[in-house]
């Protein structure tokens, strides 16, 4: 899906990794990503897969990971982000 610009995944029961976000055309085309209500929740280390999304401008996380984001992790994704320079909006709960 080389033209995919917006992706919202909710209620993912069988997803065990976000690895699919870290390779292929999606790394350059995706602008908006929302992940919410995963059950079971993913290990927090999976958040690293999002870093490959170089064009991401909006990123929202709601009940995705097995533990809350710590302050250091939140600061990495809060705009202006050195980690993700295109990011304009970041929300999490």
C-alpha cells in the first residue's frame, strides 16, 4: 500500500508486533497513525517500530502497551521531536 497516509488500528486481538510499520513504502507515506484498545497489549519495546515512520505528523496511542509511557519516552515523541522531526501532534493515554 504505497499510498497509505492514514492508519487507525483499534481492538487488535491477534496483533503481536508493530514490525510491519518499520519497512516498506509505509515508512515514507504514513502521515497519521492511531493505535487504540489493543488486547492483549503489546510490550512497550514495540513502540520503537514507529520510529521508522519518517513522514508521521500525527500519532495517537490509547491503551496499546503493557505499561504506561514513562516521562522520558513521552518527551521523545512530544513535538518538537528530535526523534521524529515531522511530528506535529502526539497524544497518549
